[in-house]
C-alpha cells in the first residue's frame, strides 16, 4: 500500500508557472505507475499526465501538451508536475494517483485503473 501527499498548489496569474509534487510512502515506489488528475467544479475528474514506472513513457492530455511536464524520482519517492503558461481553465483540484503495474514501460490513463489517491491540492489561475 502507498500513501500519497501532494504539495505545491496555489494562486497564480495566467501565464505563470507552478510545480506540483507528490511524495509517496513505502519502499516500492518504482512498482507504481503514476499520474496527475484534476477536477474542476462541476466537471469529471480527468487525467492530465501519466508516467510509467521508470519514467520511460509519458502521457499528456491534449489540453496540457507542450505546457505541462510530468517526471518522477524513484530514489526520492516523488512524482512532479511542472505547469507552465497556466490558463484560467487549468483551475482545479489536482490529485496524484498510483497503481501497481506489471509493465515497466507502460502508463495508464483511465481513472479506474488507479487504486491510490492523494488528498488533492488546489490550483487557481486568475485571468
């Protein structure tokens, strides 16, 4: 089992940047495929970025491609989301998620594939 704690959210003006971090407990972090989801008020939770166990493969939603970068450091049990050129439509609660994966180079996109979730961190982008 893994526990996830996000940090780094906040209020930023449009065009600004934020870096979210997710710290994971446990000694087998490299066994987990990881992702960042977000949920805006009144909307479904959506996957914005995902990364395979060793970082070889990544996924980005079309809405964030070229602006967001997901990365992980298995030695530090962390996964990060660098968010640049933020837009008001990026405003949401951002969640870190994990699931045990048998595939070293495969990420997962579907929300139901993830078993572990952090508590979320608010990102607000003002226009």
